C-alpha cells in the first residue's frame, strides 16, 4: 500500500509539473519598418512569464490558433490539400526572445528551414542595461509608472516601469528595472511598446498549434555564436529555399497535390516569395549596432 501511495503521489506531482501556467502581458508594438518611410505599423505582441522563463513573440499567429486548427483538421479529414495561407494574417516578425530566470540569460531564436527540416537558429545574449532611474512619474492607462533611460543597440531608450508589478522584465530583450516595463520607446520613435493588458494562461503551451502540426514541429534549436547567426540569417533572407531545392527530385516539382491547381514547384515559388517579402518589408532593425561581447556569445 505504501508503494502504491508513493506511486500515486509521484504521478500527481508529474501531472502538476506538466501543467504550466503563465502570466501573459499584451504589448502593442508601434513600428517604423522602413528607414526611408514615415509609414508606421501596429502589431500585438505578448510576453509570457512563467516561474522559470519568459518568452516574447508576435501574437498574430497565436491569436489564430483555433482557425488554423479547424483548417488543418478539415484537411486531415478530407485528405484534400488546401492552401489557406491567404486566409491567415502573417506575423510582422518571426523571432522569439526567451529570458531564463533567475540569471536572465537571453536566447534569441528565429525559425528557418535547413533542407526539409525546420530549425530554430539561436544565439545567447546578456545585454547590460545601465538604467538611469529618474523621479519622474506618469500614469499610463491603469498603471502608475516611473521613468528610466538607457542606451542599447545604438539607440537611446526611455522606459516607464511599474513597481506595482514586481517583475523585472519587459518586451523584447529589455529587463532589469524594479518593476515590469509598461512602456518603452527609442528617442526617434522607430519602436514603441505599450502594455495594453494581461491575463492568466492556465495551460500554457510554448509552441503554437501551427508550430506543432508543421512537419518536424517548431524545429530543434541550433545555437551558434551571434556573428554566425547574423551571417546565416542574412543568407537565408536572400535565398530561403536554397537548402530545400537540392532535396526535391525534379519530377516531383511538376506534380500536384490532391485538391490543388498548382504544382509543388509553383507552391514552393509562392512560399519563397512570401518569405522574401516578409523580410524585405522591414529594413529597420531594433538593434542598429551589436555590442562586441554579444558577438562572442
């Protein structure tokens, strides 16, 4: 009986550990994607905070999880391919920023293809924010905030944090203030994040449904030094399907999937154009310069 009781306790403990909850903070990001344009865009992003880490990412695909699930299940049921990419709103960016607690080591990752297999190319970072906290205070929405400034990535940033929310975190790579960052923007307002709300996510999943059902899943993490990351990503943007072409037989490119009017070759061209357009739509990075110590990590 003692053994059964112990086993029961262990099982319950494992189930409890498997169910991870998060505090999800919604940040509206206002961005100037093109350096030579005055056009501004808005996108909702999220910072999910658990007891061990936080993950910051674009919320666009996550918000469409239920729609994507229905369309995938329909294809699985009918066995007929449906290109629903035009029905889905694409995200503004594909990277994720993970901060590991308590050391606050940052992992910056971006999804890409390595042959027929998806991967998450990543690098480690630990930027040092030398925050200068002033006595200036401001009410932003429902939050009482205090001002702080810092230089990062070749830009001057002004942050407003709330000590009422005792979490030393914020959107993107920003962290280290005595309270959650409620608003942060650079001096020229190329990038501006503002907290719009939060909720508790009881059964938090790090991967979206779209990532889970994709062949190969979200992809294994391949961690490299930052300079190699930047070089690999730059080459990928120019020719995203370079590694795929060598693995698809020429005869297969002329074949059509059930329910599709396009050949596999035509679909690949469409997907490649979509990826190139995705990256070409933004030539104004958050970090204009990389700190020398970051390149080594």
